[in-house]
């Protein structure tokens, strides 16, 4: 089987059973249920083997999230291309739809992602996401005013993080996130298009 290098620096089998079990626990029981002894029991692996591959529980959860995001969240981004006649609004919403559709189908994974991003692995999880999203977004925003792109980035990054946090805290439904992003993108892009006209 192929090996892949994760941002945690550990080479792992692309279908690592340990990571599959962690993903299953995250989805069915939540972040706090991921305990190394339970992962070892379910995977029929020794704790020593788990510690050899993943030095801490946080590293194990981060590796599982990376594996899940590669398969579900980011896989669709690399297959998309910006059509010449596609508006900035349509292109951005296509990207956000691709990013958030898997979260809507697997809401516990968004909670786990938010918790990981808020903990010690924040930079690792954030950088991994940016590595996948930025090239696709820059294709959509090619030729768009740099100041508009900078403002849009600031607003949308803050909005997405805030909405994800509100969802993780149980304040809003997962299905409230994308419509809120859509309204914000529509307002921003409508204003931008009006100034160009």
C-alpha cells in the first residue's frame, strides 16, 4: 500500500486502521471519546504501536482528521476548475459548497476539527486546510482587485471560524453555516461588481 506523509511528520499507511477507528469514534461518540486505550482495543493494536506512530492523543486526532479531510472535504477541490464566464459569487459558492457539504453530512467531524484547531494542533490543521483551499480560491479570484480579495479573506475567515465555533457550542445548526456564508458572499460580491460597473 501507499504511504502518505501527514503534517504530524509521521508516515502512515493510506488506509491506516487506527485512523479509521479514530474517525469512527469522532463521528459516532465525539472528540472526548477518543481515548488511546479504547483505540488500541478496537484496532487490536498495542498502545506501544500507537505511541510509536502518534506521540500524543492530539497527534492521533490530527492525523485522523487529515485523513478524513483528504477523503471527504478536500478531494472535490482539486477536481474543480473556474469557468471563464463564472462570476466571483458563483465560483466562491461552488468552493464553499464543496468544503461544507461533507461537514453537513458528518457534523461531528466539524466539531472535532474546530476543537483540534482551537487546541495545540491549531497551526497544523489550519495550514493543511489552507494548502488545499487557497489554490482553488485564487483560481476563482484571478484578476480580482487585491484589496477586495484581502478584505474578503479577512471577513470570510472570521465568519467561518465564528460560525464553526457557534455550531460546536450548540448555538446554531450545521445547516445555518452555508446560508450565512452565502449571504455574506452575495453582499460582498454585489458591492464589488457595482464598483467595477
